[in-house]
C-alpha cells in the first residue's frame, strides 16, 4: 500500500432552492444556472483532486486506510469523522432540527449531528435562528407550524464575519440570507425539516419534534484572545472545542509547521483568505488558495504552510480528550 499524503478535495456543489448562482466570493469564476446551496468538502462521496489517489472517494479511502487516515479518535475506523461544507444562503433555509447522538440511535441512525458555523462573510442584515424563544414549549412550537408562523417563535440572532456559532444536536434552527458559512459537523446528514415557508418539500414532523429540545447549549462561542505565532505577525484562535470537533483559525504571514495530532485525528484545512504552499515530507509541495480544502491523514507529521503574502485557514479535527460543550451567548 502506498503512503498517504495531504489530500486536496474536489468540492461537490449541491443545488438547493435557497442557494446562490454566483459563488465568486469563495469560488472565483463559478457561476451556475441553478441555485447552489452547499459545497461539500469532506462528504463520503467527495473525491481527491491531487496525487496518485486522484478520483478516489473519501468513503473508499477511509475503508482502505482506516485509522491511518481517520485517526484513533474516530468513532468508526472505516468512516471519515468530520463533514465540512461551505453554505451559500440567499433565501431562508427550512426551519429544521438534527438529532443528538442519543436521539439518532433511538430513531435508527448511527450518530447525531452537532455542528458549528464559522461566518466567512455577512451582509449587514444577516441573521440565523437558534433554538426557541425563552419560555416557548415544544407543544407551542408544533402548534405554530400548523398556523404557518413557526419562525415567529425562533430566537433570531444577528451575525457578523468572524463569528463562530455552535449548534448542538436537538436545536431547532435556520439560516437567513446574506452570509457565507463554513460548517463543520459530525459525519451525518440526518435533517428533520419542520417548516419550509410553503415550499413543496417533505416535512418530518413526528421525528423532528421528537428530536427537538426546548433548552440547548447553542449560541455564539466567546472567542478567546489569539495565540501569537512567530512574534506579532501571525496568530491562531481556538474558535470552538466540543465533544465532537475542535476548530481553530490561523492567520499566517510567515511559514508555520502545524502541530502533529499524534495519530489521534485527521485534520481538515479550509482556506478562507489568501494563498500559500503546503509542504509535507515525502510529498511534492502543493499550492493552496481560497476555497481549497485539504485532508491531512492522521499518520502525517511535519505539515508546513508557507504563505504567499498571507493566508487564513480553518483547521478542524477531533478532540484529544473528553470535552464539555463550549460556553456560548446569544
């Protein structure tokens, strides 16, 4: 078996009725006839775009390489543990809920879907809805769905670029128009649609209301002070740490070697600004730029990012110890 190397992933553009045709803020020169809601970066069907594994799906490689790729902390040794996407809402998404682990197992799934949203871009009017307004019960919300006023009972929050939002399983939620989001989540796509503004799509009221929690730990994550790298010129923030993922933001103006994960977890790098070169022992240097997503297998060490001017990227991985849910505010 050949050695693994950093895997540049080809995005899968997923049409959605609430999406955008012009993705140029992230993908220059990408214009579509249909509305694109999501660009999947590490889904099961996402394929490698570089090297001798070009064209191979992440699902196939996870089965073939197991923990050498996904890491010792992955709950399933044959499945990549993190799903990372760009989202491009130009209209409101459906009001929906994802189950937590306990509910997913009870309803026949394998794991829940806790996620987080990093706001790459936000217009002045951009909002998201997180959870029910204080005092609203599940029964009241169910009644509001039938009265076609469900969004009135949601907790709407203004969002700005650079914010991180934690969305625990069981949180009823939606995205409003005007933002671009990097979503990191458990490798699950269980979504129960509760309300869709009259669009002709299926609703999942029985399972969705069963999964919905009246009180959740979701909200904006309080950003800590940055860690300085190489003096004053480069910085890193731990944006969120949870039982399911850790997401850090790097802003580099000089070369930096990423900390090895000690075989515990693969890493996913998503470039949000600028460009650079990714270097790894035994592999050819590769150019990376805004919108690129790179899967760094768990067995690799000595990954070095060399900016071309400057580069900003998110790094997602699994936690190396038991973690509580993050402290949030609304």
